[in-house]
């Protein structure tokens, strides 16, 4: 994947987002429909949205974020890209059901939100997926997790401590607790895959 280039004036610029986009896309793309609607939760700077929409021209990509600054950044990146399948960023907050969009989506993608938000946000995410995913639709999660059968990398342990020092409601989540929560919302766990920098991908389907 080519570099997204210089950030538009006034936009956020996340080197990590540009760095991890190719690996995420490679893992995600085989599991997405050839065409359809994808809702991205917590789009942040918007760089993932531009990278994925650019690589998936038949997919209608809907970025979202509760932060006005993040939504503005996403729209600036989108305007610079000129992509016609990338929709304006939605105001969407996992803690506020009134902000959730109507309609259904073929996939919901959530990158690096679960550990940088209170557990209630993950509960909201699973409720959203249950109510807005089409039958057989995909929920894709990416980030670092605690796993009972995998030793916690020192870098992830330090990251967890850093997150909790910033907000005691944040921190790495237990993978199996996330899977159990998804199950309670009618989502079947289908895949766990290792990713660069001690992250993992988790995939679920609504059946």
C-alpha cells in the first residue's frame, strides 16, 4: 500500500495508523463482501478509513467517531483522497445509543478502541453489532489483549499500565471476556489471528 502522503492542513496524523493499515487490510479484506456497507467505529484520524476505502472501491465505507476533532480530521483526509465510496464521518458514541445510525451494515470494524475506552463502550459495541449487522455480518476487532494462553508481552504490560494511569477505566481487556460478551449478543467467534507489534485480530459473525 502506498503512503497516504502529507496530512491535509488541520487534520490529525497518526504514524501508527499508516503503519498498521496494510497488515489490517490484508487480514480483513478476505472476510469482507465484494460490495456492501461497512461501519468503522472510532475512526480517529481517518487514515484507516481512507486506506481501506481506497483499497475496496466497491465497498461503501462509513467512518465514525464521538470526537468532533476526529470527525473533522477524517473528513479532511477524505476530501484530499477524492474517494467517492467514503462517506462523511458520523457522530457515533458507543455510550449513547441515541447516536447510533439506522439501517444495517455488512461489517463493523473497530480498531484500537476496546482498550482506550471504558468497558461500557465494548458493551455498547456488541449491542450495536447485534442490532445493526446484517445476518452473517462481520464484526472485526484489532488491538492488544490479555490472553490466558499467551504470555503478555512486556511492551503490552507497560502499555496497559500507562493506559490505567491515564484513566482507571481503560486498559487491555481479557480476550475471553470479550468473546463471551459477544456471544451474549448473538455473535459467534470465528477467528483469532496474530498481528504485528503484539496485536491480534478477532472476528465474529452475527447468526
